[in-house]
């Protein structure tokens, strides 16, 4: 079987390792089956996409909608690398699943409007599938509504003209969409469980997602969340394209 590829942009080692472990757990892949490139460490090399069964893009602290003048040189490079990659991914309809940051990158690439209108605090929210989502093969077997973890400053306000809306929530109308047949993005984090999210809130407590003084209260709320379904999307992605 060809390996899958995980693209990460988290500079914090603890968060990056937790993310990798979460994707391994949800997909059921071994490390040699899910290769990883940390985009923040250097330019994205030229990829022979036919060598990979599919590509997964993890989340991170970058916001696509930030003014260019406020973006670091690393962020601008990562965005340029991903834009070039998405040129080929979309043109060839290569299997792709972008989580959280994937909405910003794919949404912007495809001409949608990504801004801070529908940001959501770190929490578990109820995601509802659209009629198109109910029949999408990547969501086969998923319930019409399910709880998922979110935590994002920006979101897709206007769906790209090329996209099919698959899921939304009360606070964020675009939670998942598809471009072509095989290119997907989610606003929620399909890879996250309670321990993984607790790790991230500790790592990013000073990143502007919440008041650091509310950390203990936030963690207590996360511990009571029951999130069981989103990881199945990643398992289906691997089963479908592997």
C-alpha cells in the first residue's frame, strides 16, 4: 500500500507530536504508512503525488485571513507552498483532507471568503450533515448529527463556488465541504479526543484562543465532553483511498 502524507505546521513539538499521534490513532496507520512533513521547518519539497495514497493537512495557529503585513515570513512561505500544492491537488482531484487550517487554505485557494465572522471558542459543538453530506462516501455511516471539537478564530463565511457543503453547525455554517470528488476540508478537528484537546489548550493557552486565566475551567469543561464520531471520517478516508 502506498503511504499517506501528513502535512503539519505546528512549531511546538508537544502539539506536533500529539497531532501526529492522533492521526495515527484515528486512521489506524503505522508511522511508516503515515509519513509526515513539518512545513514550518523548511520549504515543502517537490512531491510526486502518485507516490501517496492521499494527503492530510493538520491544523495550527496560522490564520489565512490575517493581513499579510501581520503574517510571519514562515507563515507566508507555508501558505505559498500549500497554494502550489493545492493547484495540483485540485486539478488532479488527488485525495486530500484538510482539518481546521484546511478550511482556510482550501477555501481561500478556491475563491471562498474566509474571515473571523464565524470563529468558535474551544468546545464541543453539534455538527449537522447537509443532504449532500448524508450521501457523501467519506461520511458513510456517520450519524446526521454528531459532536465534534472546534476552536478557531476564522472560518469560511462564503463557500467557494467550486465546493459542495457537507456539514455545518449553529455557530459556523461551513463545517465541512468537498471540491471535486476527492478533495475535502473540515473546520472541526476529526482527529481530536479529550486528552489531545487538553494537551493543545495547555500548549496554546497564550495564543489568543481564550483568556489564560480560564484554563482550568476550560479543561474541566472539555473533560465532560463526549466526542466519539469524527475520527471515523479519517478511518474512512484511509479505507477509501488506501
